[in-house]
């Protein structure tokens, strides 16, 4: 299944809009609007399971909660649709332009990959 | 500092607290203190509630994200309420409530923010399958 991105709650919904405006072929949604925003504030384990049902890869700044959930899912033999971590120290959460460009760059490199159970950290290049 | 305060609870409330204590493997005292403390904070800070995440209690917005995540974004906006609210699709008064909470309880939020600053090496220790993907953020193809 090719890359389909779902932006976590702490990422501005504008990022999805700007990525799509730059390249309409990118599959990207914001949690603020996905399923009518019904997963805002929901537990992340429910979110990961629901995202996996639609083969969505979660893009998140949450390095505190998500890693533990991924370990638990692996122990239970549960699959997820992939997780892409972003580090606030390398791309600040308010630097929407950098995140948009980073996601476009990511898309160009690896939108054809199978993202099932893939876990990656976005690293801005020099 | 703390004080001993004796309360007389209805049987049902006392049993409910004992059940929570058994389930969480905590003392009745710990659970009782937490319930009172959280209730008092919820009265002081509009929009704030407490939920459990992986066995830890965290201050959250009602039906929305955890306070530490709001502060993470707010820091990047120089604690600007309006910009943070727009970013997170929250109302300014909700963000202000989070900032007020943080001002009163930095010792609760700051360690969580530090825990979120793992970086590649520490994240890799927790998730051995983690891979780095280098991307351009200067707009070059």
C-alpha cells in the first residue's frame, strides 16, 4: 500500500492544505478533518488502529506516547499503517513551510513504499 | 506540605475509590488525594480535565489534546495565544487556560516536554526498527 499521510492533532491543518496545493497527487489528511474530526482527543491506540484500517501513516510530533503504543502493538501482533515522527527541535511545530517542504520531499522519495509497520523519523537534510 | 483531613464518604463512593486503588495498584490515600486535587484543578482551570495515558494521569482539554502538547506548540510561537489557537484549531481562551495551567504547574509539564524530546538515538532504543529519512526543507527537488 502506497503512502497516505494523516497529520496528528498537534500539526496545523494548514499543512495538509499547503501540501495538496503544491502537489495534488499527495494523499494527505489532517486529523482535524479526518472522519469529521471525530478522533480529536481520542486515545492514540484507537487512532493507530483506525488509521491502520485505512492504511494511513500517522505524522506526529508525539515522541512520548506513540512509541510505547507501537511496542505494545508489536507485542500483540497488531499491524499499523506506519508512523512518521517529526522532531520539534529539527522542524519546529510553527515552521509550517519547512514541514510542508519536508513532506513533499518525503513523498517524492518514497510514496510507492509499503508503509505497513514502518517507523521513520523525518530528518532535514543539509 | 500536607495535612490529614478526615472525610465521611457514602459507601458507594468509598467502594469506588477502593476499586480504583486495587485496579491501579495504589493506596486508597493516593487515589483519594488525586481525585480531590484533580477536581480542584478542574474548578480553577476552565476547559481542563484529567485522563489516563499508559497508566499516567495527564491534564488535557475536554475532548482534545493533552496540555503538554499545547505548550510544545505555544513555545514555538513564543507563547502567543492567538497564533497557538489558530494552529491547533482551539479557541484563544482554551489556549490561555493551558498557559495558566502551565504557569502554575511547570513541574508537571516540563518533564513531559523533556520526555518528548527524545531525538533519533533515544527513539531508536525504544523502537529498534526506526529509520531516518532525510528530506529537503529548502524547496529543492
